[in-house]
C-alpha cells in the first residue's frame, strides 16, 4: 500500500494512521478542511518519511468537489492503492433534538459526504479492478442511544451502505473495510467526561493501519468492542430505552 488518499487528515485518529504509512515511505494525498492544520500535518508526515505529500483543503460537505478530488489524487499519486475516509463531527444531541437543520448537518458531515466519496472512489477502483476503501464509522452506529442517536444513525447508515457495496464489489478486486472504534480521547470528545472505556488515538490508529494491511472487512477497535456491542444489542428495547447513556 504505497499510494494512499486520506480524507479528514487532520483528525487525531487519522493522523496516527497516516504516520504509519509515512514511516513505510508511502505517497500520501491528504484532504481536510483547515488549510493551516493540514499544512502542519503534511510537514510532520514528510519528516516521518512519506515519499510524497500533497494536500487539498476543502469542506467535504461540499459534495460537488468530490469527483474532482479522486481524479486529482490519481493524477498526483499515479495510482490509488487505498483510500481512508475519516472526517466526521459529533454534534451536541440536546441541540440536534430540536433542530431539523442540525439533523441534516449531522447526516451531511457523517453520512452523505462519506457515501458520496465512497461512491466516486468505488467507481474509480472498480474500473482499475483493485484497491481498498477504508471508512471510519463507529460503534455508535450499531444501536441508537439517547445521547447520540443522530450521529449514531448517520454512522449506522454508512455501515449498511458499506455492507451492500461490499456485496456489489465482490470479486471485483476492490475491498471495503468498515472500522468501528469505541470512544476515543480526541478533540471530538474533548467536552465529554472520560471513563475506562476511552482509548487513545495511537492504538486505534495502529489497529486501523493493521486492518488496512490485512484482509479484514469489519473491525472493532479495540477488538473487545465487538463483544460489548454484541451484548448491548441483546438488551431488550424496553430496558434499553430506560438506560441513561
Ligand atoms: N473520537 C471518538 O470517540 C470516535 C469514536 C468512534 C468513531 N470516531 C470517528 O473517527 C473519525 C475521526 O474522529 P476523531 O476522533 O479523530 O476526531 P477529530 O480529531 O475531531 O477529527 C475529526 C476531523 O474531521 C474533520 N471534519 C469534520 N467535518 C468535516 C468536513 N465537512 N470537511 C472536512 N473535514 C471535516 C475535522 O476537521 P476540522 O478540524 O476542520 O473541524 C477533523 O479533522 C470520525 O469519523 C469519527 O466519527 C471517533
């Protein structure tokens, strides 16, 4: 995996993955919203050994630009071996509760923009008959909880879309990887009280890098979240709706 296109490159988790690709000497095309932070991430990755780092600053909620990004990245990198999509926003659910606009924004940031990118990349890779599309979803997408159900629903829709796309691309040479981290101590969760279930971005980034390099299709990070979510899904609805988390 020598040529990697990365969306949400300034995210704490994604930066950890990008550092591991840089150490391998990979060529990276980075896309993120904040040009200044993107430039600093790019410099860090050059120092860490990336053979080439190109950047593009844009708001990924602007869907019109998506097809062009894939073409630009292919032009710069020559080929695209893997794409990692990691941008996202965790809204304040108490605001989303009473705002249709915020519901729509949550879905655009965490679902529609992601699925639009996935579709353009899948079309590109299907023609080439090779490649990996890795998407950072969340355990929040496995069951709707009162504290984050808009974000969770957006991630859940991403999971289902990727399941179907995996079926469509079966045998095409294109692999789809769904990544479901549990809570991570990153800028996204800065205002949340932390507990023992929070992980640090580095081990989660390492897990993503490993899953991209192996043949995995769905990965929970840390892996024990697979079992936690299996148990959570078993809780009867009547009991679950009384739980306060
Ligand atoms: N932290 C967690 O507990 C957790 C758990 C499970 C899954 N995840 C997922 O992991 C991924 C990375 O999150 P993180 O924890 O590393 O958080 P983070 O450091 O806050 O990163 C989120 C990144 O997404 C970018 N972004 C958001 N909306 C964007 C848009 N419209 N266009 C371009 N970039 C946009 C942000 O850019 P700006 O800096 O410009 O805002 C930021 O770089 C996300 O998909 C998140 O949903 C996180």
